[in-house]
C-alpha cells in the first residue's frame, strides 16, 4: 500500500504547529499503525529530518500510551488501541490525518505526544487502598460477591489511554475517573477510603480542567477496553452518597 499521511508537527509546547504531508510506500496490510509510523521515521532519520514523536510502550494494548487521533477518531476507525490497529483497516492510496489528543487538560509536548500527567494526579488523589496487603492472601480469604468482583474487574481494565477525553466534545475525564473509583469502591478492601476517594478524585478531576459530562456517550464508544457509560452513573451515585455523609 502507498499512503499519504498528514501529520501534526509541533516542535515544543510553546511552538505553533501545522499539518505536514508525507508519503509512505510499500506498507504491508499486516503492519500495525505504529510500525507504519516506524517506517516513516526511519525514512525521516535517513534524510536528516526530525522523526515524528509519538508515545508507545507495550505495543500490545495494555499500557495505554499510544494515543493519537486518526482521521478524526481517537485511535482510528477500530475501537482498539493504535498499536493494535492494523493497516488492513486502510486502503491503498488513502490519505490519513494524524493528530495528537485534543483536550485543554492534555497540552501538546511535541508532535503527537501530549502531557497526560493530569490522569496521574487524579489517581494520586484516591486510587489506592490502605488495607494491609502483606503477602498474597488465600484466594477466598476476603469473600467478594461475584457481581462485585465482575464490576471491579470491568472497571479495572481501564488502561488510562485518554481516548475518552479526546473523543468527548467537552474534554471530560468522567469515564476514566469513574473506572478508577469504581474498581476500588466496590471491593471490601476499598471501603475505608470509599467516601474520600470519590470526593477527592472528582475534585482533582475538576481542578485539572476536564469538562463535565453531558451524556453524549462518545467516551464509551471510543474506549478500547469497553468501559461502559454506566460507570459514570455509578460514580455519580457514589459521589452523592459521599457528599451526603461528608462533615459540613
Ligand atoms: S476509560 Fe477507556 S478510553 Fe478512558 S482512559 Fe480508560 S481505557 Fe482509555
Ligand atoms: S503501546 Fe501500549 S497500549 Fe499501545
């Protein structure tokens, strides 16, 4: 496949950026999208030009670092991570637009790399437990009802990629924050911080400049791990419950 790429190039956080057009040739449909970008970068390096900066680490859909907007969609045309997107999803001769996550709370560092440390600060505000864990406990030492275990696991699959924020017209981080709150709040080990967790994490989310939720559902549609929109409703119920109990 021969492709035309239009890529956002921005040399630093305080520089202005622009879309720059590149040609890539002999792309195999079996390559991942990142491998296709590797080919472009090798070519740019050989020509003495700056390679395109993009985040990546595991390249197997678990670390969440490979975020970019492809043809206007977070992670591109398939509901997966960019590293798990394959070139067979495109056609020979296609023109592909590649941009960084667009959200006020995710400022661009360089090219396609954005600063997602706001997510770290939300997790630091409450994404932990204080129960002593010690060595690995016996499997059934702390009984957890099956529905609660399933709900905790579903929410724990969030990889912190930020696609939900990038897809949301409000730049809201409520799907991410709800996943991080819910996966601990439903477990027995998460109960000591149940109220402070939701209050502190939601407060930090707001302070970081993420927008509010207006139920468009774009976040869940873009989430590569299938975190459901219902997670936000669960978080909202947890928030109201905690706010009612909080000392005035
Ligand atoms: S909720 Fe989904 S889209 Fe949002 S950060 Fe987690 S895995 Fe990514
Ligand atoms: S590089 Fe880790 S999820 Fe894509």
